[in-house]
C-alpha cells in the first residue's frame, strides 16, 4: 500500500499535549491519527458526537439533580459578586 503525507495545523500546546498522551500510551502521533482515520472510514462517522446545540440536561437528569439537592446532597456555594 502506497504511503502519503497529511499535514495538519493545530495549536502548539495542543500538539505537545497530544504527543505526551501518545507517548504515555506507547504510540506516536502518526499512529494516533491513522487510528482515528481508520475508525472514521470503517464506521462512516466521527467517533464522537458533534453538535452546534449547547449542552442541555435531559428532564430525567434534571429531576435527579433536583431530588439530590432537596435531600441534602450537593455542595452549597457562596455567591460572589463580580464588579
């Protein structure tokens, strides 16, 4: 199989963090990008959800959190006024 090069632009700090992660798991960034590409092609989708819609709680999760707070769970925070 013929090899080719893919150039990707990214933030320098992101690149360093990616390289560190890859080193920690015993691979290099080229292997990581190839793994990503193979999964995308195999599954014909991105391996994570992409949405322009802001994060929102489901009604069930919201009710669970309310019940938790009402039963004394959670943490109380002091309100801080911003100037």
